[in-house]
C-alpha cells in the first residue's frame, strides 16, 4: 500500500513540475501550460519556434471562489482527432477537422475541479474552462483570460457598446487600445496584423448560455470583459449564472502566416457541435429580393398608409419579378400590425391591405418563397411567448425563412432589460433558433449577438446582420460608409460568420436624403455578391432599378450563394480583396473583387480551373471612365475564352470592383 501511495505521489510531483505543452498535428504551433508558485494557470503559444503569445493568465472569478489561483494539477490527458464532414451549406462543402486535444485537470484549494481543455490545429488553437463535477450553481463575476503578445501589433476592432455592432472597423496599435473597462472596450472578434507579417483572429466559439466576450488592455495584454447582467436597467457586477457541470465557450486564436490562410480557417466551425437537425433537406440557401430598400429611400413606409410598401399589389409585383429573373424568394417588411407604435407587434395579423392567403398561394404557384419578417422592437420576452403560434402561422402559409429584428439598444428579455449579447440575450436567440427548427423555419437574425459558429449545430441559423450594412448608405448623417468599409469586412466581421449586408444597389443617390449616397460603382456592387458571404443573399434594390440595367443584373441572376470551394486570391485589409468560389456540386466558378477609394490593377491567375478544360468567362468590370463619385454606372461587359493556364489583368477604379462568371 505504501508503495502505491509513493508511486502516486511521484506521478503527481512529475505532473506538477514537468514542462507541459501540446503541438498542432504539423508541429508548427505549440501551446504551453504552467502553474505559478501561487497556483495561477497560464498558457503560452508559439508558431514556427517563435513566441506569439507570452505567458498569459487564465481562470474565472466566481462569487464563491477566486478561480484564478490556488490550483494544482491532478492529471493531464491527450488525444488526437481527424475527421472530414460535410456542411449543409457554406463557403466549403467539405471541412477537415484535424486537431490534438489536451485536457489539464486542476483542483482548487476549495476542492472544486476545473479542467482546461486545449485544442490545437495547424492554423491556431482554442481552450475552454470545463467544470466536470455536479457542484451546483455558480455565479461568474469575471474572467481572467488574457492575450499577452510577444510584440506590439496593429488591431482592427469596433467598440463593444456599438449598437448592433453597426460600426466602422478601425485599425490602431494594440498598445493604444482602451486600458479600462469603458464605453470603448472592444467587442469580439478582433483581427490583428502582426508586426512579423502574419495575422491573428481572436474570437470565441460555441457561445451558449454565457455572455459574449469583449476585450480591453491591462498591463500590455488584451484581457477579457464578459458582457454584464443588468438589473433594473443598470449594469451589475454579475456576468453569468451557471450550474455545474458546465463548460464556457471556446477562446479561439487563429494564427496565420498570410490572409489567405486566415480566411481559409474553419477552426470556429470545428469547435461547435455537429448538426442536431436530422433532416436538413428543407434548409436551402437562396437569393432574395425584398420590400425593404424603398423604406430606407423614403418612398415607402413600414406602417399602413398612403406609401405603405407591403401591400398585396406591391408584393404581387415583386413575386412576379422574382419569378421572371430566377430570384428564389421575396422578403416583405411591414406586412403585419404593430408598426404604428413599435410596441405591440403581431406576427399572425396582417394589415388590411395584405392578403396572406392569396400571396402564399401565388408564391407557391410561381415557385418563389416568401420570407417573413418578425420585428420585435427589442421586446424579446413577448416574442418568446408567441414563438410557437407565430412559427406555426408562417409554416401554414409556406414560409420557411424568417428575418427577425431587435431594434433597441437594450432588449427586454424574460430577465428584464438586458444587453442583447449578455447571457439572457444569448439564451433568447438560442431558443428562437431551436423553436424555429421544430417548424422547419430558417432564421436571418438582425440585431444579433456576434456569430460564433452555431450554424454548424443548427444550420437553420443561416445569416445574421451584426454589421454596418447597406442601409447606412441611404440615410447616414456621415454621408454613408466609406469605400474601404466593405474591404475590411471579409477579414473581420465575416470571419465570425455569414453576414446579411444586403448588396446589389443599382441606384446610388437618394433624392430624399441628398447628403448621403452609396460609395460604390456598379461593378463593386456585383463583386460584393462573391466577396461578402451569406447563404441568404439579398439583392436589395427596387425592381425598377434592376430593369434599367438588365445586363448587369444578369450576374445577380446567375451567381449562386452556396459553394463547393472558396479562396481568397489576393487582398489587403482595408484596401481591396479578390475572392474565387466554385458553385456547390457544379463546375462554374465566380470571382468577385472590390477596392477602396484607390484605383488599382489586380492580377487573377485561373489556376483553380480544371486542367485541360476550356471555359467561357463573362467579365463585368469598371469602364475606363467609371468612378464612384462621378460615374458609378460605368460598366464594361466582355467575354473571353480562358483555361487554367491563363491570368487576367483587370483594373478597379476608385470605389470600384469586378465580377466574373466562368463556366465550361
């Protein structure tokens, strides 16, 4: 017996003193773990033998214990995992999950178990805190997770209190970030341009029943600030109420040598659970139009009246236009009662000038879907009460996609007024998705919590807003989003998940708001359909504006929104990008390019095409005299015969772009 105890003690001693680390399958990334003399858990990350993240703190603070120190190592467990899984929809049809996992089992001086679970991939790593024992309720007050960089880098971010995440992403040195928890604290994600030429993307994955992560600096490190609970409209010190056993979301860091590698990373999806919907045949990516842009142009209204947009007559016109041009669906905002005061929305009662039965039958006969719209005005609590009734109503009328909305800086949940990305808001959005799945309804969530890869588990969560979208170009007091805005999004917001940006404007001025306009050319708007990913892709303009440019609209008619493969061909954050995507289960390729206010020439090798095949490329590019300010409509369309050995040299003007459809 003494020998057994002695061997056990020796094992524990070796575990506590030995150097502990785990490497990626290819050996390029190494993640180290240690406990300090005070039992403080810390991690360190290296890439290609050089430190990227220096020793950084870990742990949680709860109302019951300070779980940032006082630990000892019980044991460690290692495993490897390799799999290839098929997406229901996405930028890729097939995704490889190849990682090494390392569980460090810790015990606190209080007796509580806390494990730290690491996963290391060839392009990054992640970790989460796991409480495996049934210890009952815990109140999380803080999270100590930090990212202490080996060098000073530059970081793209928006402030955490930015309403609905609808801000302009800006770059500044990490050392210049907010040094306190304030209104300028950064929301997650952040994209980092490393001083050694590489890139990092810091975010979270599998956010479930926990507050969203935000970031601030302290002593030169980025530290975590969890979105707090509110009580009677005021922020409290409480971050989360949990019941053990439980696990936090993953803290995720993509570590890439170049932008192509960063954009291609699928770590976030791999960190989420596999699909929980058995039959996904009803979940279909689609392009849609909508009774929507007219409201922002002040030619229509949401509420019933002389300019009411969502009328039976108007929707009939949209549905027939969609049918004639191969558009899959039509969104209608303002069809339901409640827009007069934004307080009492009904999701089953149409306005008097909207005949739901007639329109649903018409849509079905045309083979065009109706996309429902459920604006809550931020009243999530009341919406939850009628979810089943509302979704049953939509299902009965053949509506399988609903765009939800929460236009309120602070939403009202079942727990009172709360931040939308606090724990209560996260719970609400999850309930909506799960309830919608029961009725075979997909969700396009506006005013959301930032995506964290939940679409793998519930692929009926198809798209989300969470971005300064196209509508800002119709009425924003600052004149509209600058040209560079859309060249930042593929490397920041869209790295977190699909975005409902609503591209496709073909009329660039707004007579009702002459001080603002779309900062873009026609070719740029076409390029957005490839560069800004969403499986629900909206062509946002009015039918009459598309009818004025039928040749340009032909690209929107043709381009799909579900992909076999996707790749970044070239780009620089805030300057330009060129993406190539192959249609799912098909041979056609589509290329999109967009640039900021600087005109530039791009070189596009066509090496992705099958060797030995000849293709026809239809090229939509800026005309030589095009310019987003003086001639946004200048467009040249040409056709060329191409193959995998060819390279295209094309010019994008100021605020311009390009779009290419390639078929055998």
